[in-house]
C-alpha cells in the first residue's frame, strides 16, 4: 500500500523539528549577543555615575563628662547624616577602635590638615567632622563643629561654627542644620493644592492677630510710639491705627511688633496682613531669632536675629490683603522663633492694620 502524500512521515517530522530547534537556537543566540553588546557598553558610562563622598565623624571633645557628652553628640550627628543619605558613613565602632589604638582624639583647635590626613590614611574618608561640646549652667549646649574635606590634594574647611541648642532634646535640630550645611540638600517644592489646604485649616501662629483681645491695648503686641489707637471698625471689628506725626523718610518710623512665636526653619510659612493707609508707607517684616554665644568661652547664650524678610506693599486708602511666603532659614544658625513687625515710614498720616496671620503651609 502506498503512503498518502498528505500525511507526513516520521522522517519529515524529525526534519521539521530539527529546523525549528535550529531557529530557536539562532534566536537565543541573537538575544544573547544583544545583551552582551549592551553590557559591554555599560563600563564606558560607569564614571558618569556620581559617587557619594565618605565621611568620618569623631567624638566631639568634652571634658566635663569624661567624653560621654561628646560621644552622644557624635551619635546624633551620625544619625542625621545617615537620614540624609548623601554620604558614606564610616562605622562608629571602627572609628572608636582606631582612635583609641592610635591615641588620636582631635580637639576643635586641631589643624584641619591633621584631622583630614588621619581620616584619609586610616578610613579612606574624604571628609572629617570634629570639634568640642560644652553644657552651660542653664543646660544649653554649645557645640563648636568643624568639617573639612580633602579635594584635589587640598584641604578645604567646609564648616567652622559654634551652634547653640536650648537643651539636649534640641540638639537634633543642630545636627540637622550641620547636615544641611555640608550636603547642599535641595528642599522639595510643595504642591499648590497642599499649601492652599494648609493655609485654610491650620492655626494662626501670631497671638491675637485679629486684635480682638486686650485691656487698653491689644494683648500680644508692642508699639514703639504712643500715638497708637486701638478702636472698633464696623467692617473689621477691632483694628490698630498708628499715626506718623513726623516725616520719617530718613529715619526709623513707628512700628508694631508681635510676641515671639515658635518656628521651624525647614518649613514654609505664609504671612498675611490687612492694611490701609492715607499716606505713610508700610513694611511687613519677619524676623527670625537663633541662640548665639555671647562670648568665646561658650558659657552664656542670647537670642539674636538670624533671618529677616520683608514685604513693601503698594498700599492705598482702601482695605487690602497682602500676603507672601517665606522659609526662615538661617545662614548658619538654627532659627527657633520669630516675630511679625509692621513698620511705618514716609509722609504724615495714619495706617490701619487687622488680621495679621502667619501659618505653616508646608510640610
């Protein structure tokens, strides 16, 4: 009996299977070659990937507590830098073991080249942090922190500053400030919808910003001159009116300032003021304050202005609302509290104020 031509025999099936296997083999080979080609290109771009600089943090020199306070401070600094994720941290146990065996305990007066040289030789670190710390009788903490970097065979001093913390619980803010100063971290940009919602629902930080409470004068406010009136307005309720009775073009005019309110220098705030004027110019000022040492002995601190911003609105005889956003970031020091000040200058006349508001809008 002859085979039917439309039914493949065993030989043809084997031949077909072999050709399919060869086809798959060639496809797999092409894929493998393409992957190998792409991997071969990767090393040429390896140098384009930014590498994190390595940093070693030495215990801050401290005499009073046999070094315990300095060790505690270094752990706080390490924790802050670890959160930032911009550096490769040298393990603290390795640092402790090495400085102990080598009897190397840098003080704030130790030369940067000596500290950075030790860090490079023993830890292969590019950046070193060291200094001294002292707790004052009022429990405030003074920390003189120095940071130096070895770059292109040159020692660069990145930071050399004395910070003051109100107490131990406040030292984290100092550690975060140090981290931000040496890492150049970019602050995130908040969404407009989030800012709008926070402005609507969050609490006014300015005490008695609407001037409604007080006895004789609005509580929570301080005026630099006597020619101030605290009166009622049909549309606004209680308002403050300040008169300019002497031209102040060339000198400081009368002003009205709020009580201090707490503030976080890493946050964004919005200030809003209702005002009108029949002549005098108005400046809305935000002043942020930070603790600074009174002297080099690091025994006493005082609050000093570390941040200032202002708005000079185009004011008219009709009530208008003026607002601006600000981030109270001190150049070196940690801004902890602030005031709002309403300053007058220029022609004679009077200016009226109401609804002075400062709210944290982000985060």
